[in-house]
C-alpha cells in the first residue's frame, strides 16, 4: 500500500515536470510583469551582471542565477524560464529529499515532494489562490518554502547514524544560506532551526549546521555582500512601507492563523496524544516545533499576496513529523485513519487545483503554438491568455495578421472606456511596443528603459542591458528620482499612453526625458523618446518597415 502511494506521489511530480518541459511555449494568465522580471534578470546575467553587485535588487540573486543558467544552456527565450523553474525544483527538491531521508517515512517524503512540485511548478501561486489562471509569479517564495520544509524536518527529527546526521547538517547549513540569497528575510527561519536542535540536545548538529551556513556564505556570497545589500535595498524601498509595519504584520499573522484554525486544532490533538503516550519526553519535540512554527510564520509574513494558504506547507510537515510519534489508543481506529489521511487531504487540496491549472496551460500552449502572435525572437515562446488574446474571431493566416487583429480590438476596447487594463491587454501593448522598436535601425545596440514592471523591452529586443535603470521600475527607486536625470546608459525611453490601472511610471519618465530626449516615434499605444544625440540618426531614417 505504502509503495503504491509513494509511486502515485512521484507520478504527480513527473506530471508537473512534464507540464513545463514538454509544452512548446510558456503561458501566463496573469502577472506578466513577474515573468518579464525573471527573463530580464536572466538576460542581465547572460551579459555578466550580478544582482546587488552590479545593479540594485531586492533579492540576493539565487533566482537570477538559475534563469541565467537556463538561458546559457537552452537559449534566451521565455520557454527557458520554464526550464529554470524545473532546475530550481530539482535543486530544492533534492535538498528536501536529503534532509527528510531517514527522518520521515518514504511515503511521507514522496508526499511532501509532490507538494513541493505543486508549489514550484504548478503555475498556481499559493499567494494568489486562483485556479485555472496560470502565473509564474513568486517562484522565489515557493522555492523558499520547499527549502524551509526540509530545514524544519531536519530541525525536528534527529537521525541515529552520526555520519548521516553530520552530512545533512552541513548540507542544511549551505541550503540555509541559499535560502537567504533567495530572499534575505527568509533567513529568520535559520535561528529557529538552530534553537530546535539545541532544545533536543543536538549540539553537534547545530554546530555543523552553523559550519554549513558559514561555508555557504564563503562559497555563494563572500562577505555577505549580496545578502546585506539586497536587504538594505528592500528596506529602503516603497515595498517596506507597504508592509504596514509591525502592526500590519501582526494583523496578517492573526489572519493566517485564523484561516488555518481547524488544521491547527488537529495538530493540537496530535500533540495531546503524544504527551499522553510519552509524558514529559514529548515536550522537547513540541517546544522545538513551536519555535520552528514561529520562525516559519515570521518568514512567510515577508511574502506578498493573500495570507490564507501560506501556513499549509508547514502544517503538513509538522503533522507528518508529530504523527510518526503519536500513539493512537487501540480502540480509536477511526481517529487513527482520520489522522493518517489528514496530511494527504491537505496536500492534495493544493496539488489537484495546481494540476488542473497546469493542464489548462498545457492545452493553451499547444493551441497558441499552432497559431502564434509572434514567430521569431524571445517572445515567440510566450503568450498571455485572456480576453484580449482570445483565439475566437481571429482570421489572420500569419502571426503579423493575428497580431494586428488583437492590437486593433484592444485599442477599440480601451478607447471605448473599458474596465481598465488586464494582463492580456498588457501583453498586446507589449507586442505593439516591440513592433515599434523594431522599426529603429540597430535597436539592439541601444539601452532601452521601459515604463513599468510589466513593460520590459530589453529581453524581447535582445538589446543592450541598462544596469543603471531599475530592473523592477517603480516610483522613488534609484534611477527614477524626478529631480535627477536618466543614466547615460539609457538611449531610448518607452512611454505608454496614459491608461487607467496600467501600473506604470509615466510621470517620472516624462519629467526625466524633458531635458535630454526628443520625441522620436509613435504608435497606437507608445511613444519612443531618444537621446538628442541619436535623434537625427534614428528618428528620421528608417521610418517605414518594421514589424516583427
């Protein structure tokens, strides 16, 4: 029975991996800006730039390293972002499996691997909680959760074999520093793991874990330059203000706990049974579990999005760990069955919707690959599905014809006072902006500044990177101060027609281009501004032609 369950969990993992590796293009239904950000980080990496070292960034660069590696191995395309997701899952999943091996049962280990694959590969972000709307957002959070699950198992369950315990402690420490480079604020879980070991008298494991942490720092981030630099940049940005301070975070924590109150009740039942069976001997484990819970809670409080589901992965891991030691009275077989099924129910409540989302995205990937809107360049491997890109009604035989159709109908809807800009509209605007830029001779040699996180043109054009311009443009960041000027590495600026809810930085850019740039080219949605020194060269020559 257990072997069959373990195999079923591994089949789930294979389905998620296949949904990204075997589909022809990358599909989103929302959060296009996040996918563009990942591609932009990878393109900067291909051009030799490292986050924090060469340009300011919120995170330490672990995610960027995987996307860069995928671009170098498989080419610069949006499909390579999917492959980077699989690479990140493979690395985090291997760490999770190593830390869980011999600490929990084999079937339990495959269960949490299935959960990990849903989190990282399922295109259904736990922060959003939407089904059948694929998105590539928050992947650094999801990989972080997978690593934290492994670290919690390590912190709560010792292994009798000293060699195995020592090796996994060292690996756990290195993984802990990788966790910091995913998102510096996740490092708050590391003291919790150390305290959990200490509470159980595992001093050797704690010291080896610390050694692994130091080794990880020396190898991955000498001097903690990227960890400290990314944290300073994050705390100095508007994102820190939006967090709501301590009061706001406490409110979010209470919301998380209340949302999972029934599940927490089950854990309390298991804890009571463990105390009934072992007496005071169980208190060390339960106190260590409480410390890990507080560390995990503090870490996920630094994530964006909805708070409702973020505690579930920890609850699943804790249930697996505690239920291994809890003894159910012989006359309570129904209770035994219910408690055994509990982590499976929680896991597949996340896995099945994610599988449905991945399946729909795969169907769309094959459908849009047969009749694409773009037939060359990085964007040929990417589409955002939604009302603006719906295939119904499109009659064009070529990608250019179909692109013209969706641009025309999007313009008509927006001009008629539609309901603001959804993600598929933004995708259409991106395509039209790229088409306009392709009219400019030698455009790849110029540095291009987009006007919002969802409108990044450097990767679609494969143009020169602009280290001095924010990789995630929002008001107030260095490089966008209205009293200054755009860096010398910016040659072209894309400014979008003012559309409600576009989420762009038009006003900042309009102020910044006023002195050094000239109006160069226009389209339905965009105006290209060029540096005055380039204006005569690129704004008067090559006015016709273009397209993809």
